[in-house]
């Protein structure tokens, strides 16, 4: 915004030969924003290493300001889980009291949910802040001084008066970090801290040399007779300071200072499921919107907390969508073509492919495993249904024969065909009596159960090894785009489902340094002249 305001000021100065403003004052803001973007783009092309360093500082500040410590994350998850349990207990108690025609008094309510007691409003505000990023960016200057960026969002509270409601800034309440300001202000503040360090180092050296020294920001003063000597001191201290591995020191400090911090990220999980038509033919991969696959409450709370942190930091991370709740890529593919390419694999001996080594191979393997599980599952259902029907008919037929034998009526040849050979022989020899019928039925059920239990080995569906293919939107953009392309081309049958989670805070590698020789400052006529 500072560049935009400076450009607006310059545009206001542009006048024609008659002294009239060339640019309409109503359009200055749009014109200045357009020019500012072009200027920064040009600077990025001219000073590549400087732009890459600025980008590294921006990205590091973004990650820090959206992070939280492991302990704080664990406490927040526990606090949210306890609140849910208390709420559930209270709802149950209210429902039971209502059914009994009674009401809960205040003491009973507070016993079930203590957080509703005195100070509930303040606790609610603090609980709300737990969902927000609270970590500021801090670093150490070459002087050994710690700098902490103070940028936070304003916390307001409404005060009701007899005339009106007034919103006031509540300085007694902790405030959420302003992540956007933390990110954009870090590069200039970092450079200012280096300038200030150079100024202090120069002042100390001037005092040692007996020079009178004064300064305002980066403007240095002394008596005219000592200017050359001060000029030499300024250059020497500048070169001495910048010969230090400043950026490497900052990265090492960040890694140590924020070693126990966790940062929220957007992840895309590759999932697949198959359904079948009534005639048993493959219907294709389902592409309806799906909910999160997290089953444990702690994982759900962590995912929600990560999403809130990302939304609070105004992160869009726009590869495959924004920061809205779990969504799914909607991709039209030829399901028939995919169905024809599917095949059943042996789940007992398959070797898993590492997604990091072969993303397409791992995703394709996940498709085949999911397909095999669906096919085998349907085979088990069909054969189980057929076995149940067959043995149910045999038991029913045996009961019918016993009734006929009790009436001295011989079974018909058509009915005998429905029995197995052993049962037919038993009936012919009249060995099946009322006393042995129960045992026959028990044996039939045992035989049936043995065959049903054997279906799991015949058609395996369980697969205990992990098949998770989860891709970070921040760290693996190229892989994510590659997987998206493969799905669009109909080479994969799965889908990408968006989720959120916390991961360990790490920092990118430092950009390569430029080839400028800092010692040239000692001889250059353009520095500190």
C-alpha cells in the first residue's frame, strides 16, 4: 500500500500545458495499483536473488504466524473435547428432566457444565482465541537484540449505554495475530533491523575513534573535518556485518525457536470406492460429495482447528480450491472405460508401491485394491446368500419329510431330488427319525457356517497395510496437479478429497546468494557518500 500511495502522489503532479491534471482523480487508485504491480514485477526480474530472499521471508513469516505449539494444540483439542462431552451430558440431563416433567436448577447445570459459571463470557472469548493463530514473528539482530512484531487484530467489546451501544477497544483481552500484516511487514522490518544494527555498530566505532556522531535512520552526520573518516567507518562496519551468514543465522534461529510448533496445511487425499448395478456389473467410481474420513473425535477437532487457522490467516492456497469445508474435485470421466481397465488382484501377496517413488503406480494400485475389495465383497454376499438359501431349503425339506413319515406318507421322487445323496439314502432307509432330526439340522448349520467362514479366505477383502495417499497442497503442488491430470484423463478411478491437518513447522531452503562481492563497498563511490 505504501508504493500505491507514493504513485498516487506522483500521478497528481502530472499536468498538461494548461496546468490541468492529466489523470482523473477518481481513477488514481486503480491506476496506481496497476502501476505498483508492474513496478514490483519489474523489480523482481531485475533483482532475482533479492526477490527470492523476500519471498522466503514472506513465506517463513506466514508459516510462523499461523502456527501454534504442540502443547497448545493438545490443550485446545482436549478443551474442545471436554466441552463437547459437557454439552452432551447437559443435553441428556435436560431431555431426561423434561421427560420427567422437571427442570434443572442452576447448581445442577453448573455441575454438568462448569464453564457456564462466573466469567463465562471471558472464558468464551479466550476459547475463541484458541481457534486463532497467536504466534508472532521474532528474530535476533546482529547486535544480539530480539525483535518481535506486534501486529495483532483489534479486539472490541460492545458497551451498552442509555443512549447507544459503543464498541471500544478492549486492551485487557488477548488479541489474535494479524497474519497478513506479520507476513508483509517482516521483510522490510528485517531490513530495518539490519540498518539499525549497522547504525549502532558505526556509532560505537565512531566513539572509539573520537568522532562526534549523529544519525536519523540511514542519514549520518559528523563535523565536516571528520566526514572522510566517518565514511570509512561506515563502510567497514557495513562490510563486517554483512560478511556474517545473516540469512543462515535467521533460518537456524527459526528452526530452534519454533521447533515445537505445528502449522496447519491443506491436504488432498486420494480415495476411491466402487458400486455395482443390480445385475452385478461395475457401476463405476462414486463421485458424490463425501464427508471427512476422520472417525476419532480428536482428529475431527484437529482438522476443524487447522481449517479455522487457515481461514483466519486469509490463506487461499489456490491450487484446487479455496479454504471452504471439505470438498471434492468434480471430474467427468468415462466410467465404462475405467470399468474395463479394472482387474482383481491378489491381496495376500501384493507389494505396495511408494507414492513418493511412483505416484501414478501407487494411485493405480489403490484403484485395483479398492476394486478387488468391492468385487470380493459382492462375491461373498452372493455366495453367502446362496448358501443360506440352499441350507434353509434342505432343513425345511427335512422337516417336511418328517411330517410325511409321521403320516405314513412316502416322500415323492421330486422332493428327494432336493436332498443330497446321503440324505436321500437316510430317508429311503428310514434312518431319519424325530430323534435324529435336531442333530441333522445342527450338523447342516455347522456345515453351512464352515463354508461361509471359508469365504473370507476364498475372497479376501481385508487389507491391513496402509494405502494412504495424502498430498500437501503447500509442499507438493506439482504432484497434486499431476494426479488431477491423470484423473481427468480417465487413467485413475479415484477422486481427490480436501482436508486439513497440522504438521511440523519447517522452513524452505534458503535461495542462492548473488555473486556480488561485499568488499566492493569499501571502494565504491556510491555507498555512504
